[in-house]
């Protein structure tokens, strides 16, 4: 079973310092700790079975990282939606041949419209 550091861990001795960064795979033997100390690290959440979700060089908390990623995804979604609406308007203009901007089409109307067929029956 793999374990990962969710907090920086510093320990060891002057001769053999141990520095574990967030996100590093870690074992009890890497830290040279007793069973009780290892259990305490697991209980505190400093070490977990789940891999640390943020890059090791991310300074904020996991929540900050996930919020940042969510905000990026939402921002991209709005841009993608705008581009899709613009492309749809261009397609509609080409289809009508008027060059005028047609009424907006709801995306739900697109998914519920019957699929086009070639008009040929089998």
C-alpha cells in the first residue's frame, strides 16, 4: 500500500536529515519512526493513502488548489460556450443566406430536435 505526504515532514538527525515534501511517496522506514509515531502521522492526516492532488510546488492548501482548478474550468466553459454560440450563428446565417443574425437557439432545442435523415427509406 502506498502512502503520500500531505504536509512537509522534517525529521531525522543532523547526520541523516529527513525532508519529505507534500506529494512525495513515503514509508515508515523513510521516516525512521516508531509504529506509534507512524499511526499518529496517519491519524493527523499528514500522511494518507490518497495521493496529494496538487503539484508539490503549489503553495496553497488542497482546497485552494481545487478551487483554482474549478474556477479555471468554469472560465473555460464560458469561453467555449461563447465560441459555440458564435459558430452556431454563423452556420444559421449561411443556411438562411440572409447575413442577418437569427434568433438565439436554446441548446436544449438542439438536443431535442429530431435527427436529420437522408429522406431515403430502407
